C-alpha cells in the first residue's frame, strides 16, 4: 500500500500552486488558476452535500475534455464519491447501460450527448446536469436538484463567509483501499467491464509520475487524449495537477493538423500520445518525402543521409512545439517501421505499456534508455512482472503483473475478476511477451488473437498487420485464419488510390501485388494466402481498436 494519498496530494498541490494557471480551454481561450479550480471544486462539494450525496456514491460524466469535466472529476474524488468517466464515443445504448450498471445517481453530460439519451432508461439517475454550462438538463419528480443549483452561490458564501483561500482547502479523509474511479473498458471482445480503481492505484501512477519528473511546477502540457480513458487521465491530468502544471485542453477531434497547430502554440514540456498520431504524420508527411527518387538517392550517400535525417528530426521536433523532453507513446503498439525510422533519426520518444486495469501504467523507460521494440521496464518498486513461459527471455508467454497499480476488480462481476486476478494477486493481462533480467518487457501480441500454425508455430497477427499497414493503398487491415490459412482483410486507402489514379477495377490486382510483396518480408509460416477487400472501415471500440471478434468467422 502506498504511503501517499491522492486526495491529500491535491490538497497540498492546490495550496502551493494557488496563483499558477492550471486549465486552459483551447477553443474558448479561457484560462483559470489553481485558486479558481479550488473554489469551483469547493462549490461542487457544497452542491453535493446539499443534494445529500454520500461518500461512495457514483457520479457519471461524459463529454469532451473541458474545464468543467476536470473540475467534476477532481471534485468527485476529493469529496469521497466515485467518478464514472464514460468515453463519449460509446453509443447511447452502451452509455445508458454503463450508467445503470454503475448505479450512478447523477449524470453530468454535454448537451449534444444528452440529446441521444433518455432519463427514463437510466433508473438510478436523480438528475442530469450540463457539462457545457453546469445548468440542470432534467431531474426526476420529487428531486430538488434545480433549487440546489440555483441557490449554490448563496450557500457557498454561507459556508465560507470570509471568502475562500488556501486555508479552506480540506478534502475527504479516505483510505487508499477505497474505490475512487470505475472506468469502463472499451475492449475488443464486445463486453465492457467496470474497472474499479482505488486511491492506491491512482496514487501509484501519480507518485511514479512525480518522481520521474514527467511533469513539474510551471510546466505545460497539451491534453488531446480523452480524459475518460485511464492513459490520458493519469498523465494529462492526475500527474500534472499534483505538481503545478498548466494543462491546455484541446477539446477538438485530435487530427494531426489540429494537434500540430496547437503544439506550436502551447509548446508542451511533455507529449503524451497514441501511436496513431505518429503513424499518420509518418505516412502522410515523412514517407512521401523520403521515397522520392532524388531523396532516396541522397539517403544512399553516407555523409548526406546524416544531414537529411537531422533536418527531418528538427522538423518533427518543431512540429511538436520544439520544447518537449520526450514523446511518450502508449495505448496501442507502435508500428515497427515507424519506430525504426524514429530511432534512426534519434527522435526523443519512448513506448510504455499499460492497461485500464492498472490505471494504466505497467512499464516505462525514459527515452534515452529506451530499448527499441520494447515497452519499457517494469516500474521498479511499484510493480512486479512474470512471464508464463519455460524461458521468459526468449519464448513469449502471458504477461502477469502484480503491485500498487493493479485494480481491485471488475464492478459487480466476480466471475470476470476471478478470470484475470488469481489467488496470489497476479493480474493475467492476456498479452504475450518476453522479459529481460532488468525487467524490460517486449510484447508480441494478444493471447486470444495468437494463431497456432499447422506446424506448431505461434503466429501473432498484429505483427503481420503492422507490416501490411505500411504498404501503399492499405488504410487498415486484420489478419484472420480461414480454413487453416491466413487471410488479410483490408480496407483500402481510397484517398491515395484517387490521388494516383487507381480505379476500383484495378484494386484487386493492386492488392495481389501487395500480398506478394508482403510475403517477401514475413516468415514462411506467416504467408498470406489471400487479401480480401472490405468496403467499409472496420468497426471500432471507443478507443479506436478494431473489434476483432466481429471478423473471426
């Protein structure tokens, strides 16, 4: 159990960083300080108390990253209630199911999302409140939520008649074993589970971030990952708030163009991103440049290639604001070709490993010590890891982990909990990988997606897909087994086809040529027998992972 406590960490941070800027809504150009955030958190505490919200009650929240979202999250956990953050990409049916399953009593939502929801289908909800302007949207008969909101300013002044200053910051006394967050996974198996994260889990992630100096007092970060997801929440919110960082909330769909524009303006000291961002920049901007005939010729000359790579590195660093210490990539595997190129140009990046069930961090290494194609070292002093393999260093086995960050279990789902958490406290991740003596983890793929070939070889489809996705005219792919043969399902890059004048009639032959090229760079037992073109994008989870289970037959 951690000695520190996340709620007390925020008590201390908000007092010490009182005058510093804390949150900026990028689209609205509005900034508030730690002082204002502290007052807004206190107002919500007064509101919760008047509404008879108790410690342990659940508060659901869904909407884009904005100041109100952050304020609600902080106010809920520091009050001692449980926050239920919901990814806004969930469909209305799933949102209503999560609200009901979590037994949430209040729902804070954007007006846009509320338009697709029905309060009658959310049986425990007393009221819905707008994240856009913090006004009441709807309440059940007999509730007094509207009057509680209308009289909030008067009641706040009554509680703090001399005004609200640092000395007024006093949050709930809650032991680290209490659940503070129920985070519903957006898994690829078609079943969303409520991950119960305790104060200890949040503290473990946050204290590691503080001691690793990922953020620091007065630093800047640009938050463009969904804060409702454990990865963005931990390192674009929990750690920054603990040290006095200034967080800019993008609040827009994070296309590479929008992100780069915001980066140039904010100039963050640390960049937290998912592989898709780097992969899109590589495919759309860098790859076309380095594959031109003149550039390919220049890169073949030893003294020229170093200069060109240095220039590309500088352009990429400038694109991310030019001030950051490193880019931390997580949330999904990074494409091997992209990773190799970033290593070649000495770009300061590192790849970590985590999962919602660990809130999320399992392994990480600072970029200068990062081993390419690994996922960093297990968090020493916080986590332990073992590989279920006869030779964990060379033969992949299931990765099992144990320690401060491991969840309490799945909410109201003892069967699912028992299937991943064994009697000794080891969490069976479902990921296959190896580990070195110094704790460096390398991931090969998912246990459930691994294909056993006719001659006994373990095939990891994700590795083949990574190579296939780098081929021209391939937008995304999925490798499946059909009649004991490997088949690649491909959604083509229609924009690229149009740009080079490839018609739909020519597409089958083009894909056959791609198949032949792919089979030259994969192992004999990984050969693709056929490419099947699909007409629409693959169905995705809210986290943008392909729902593989829909395409296995």
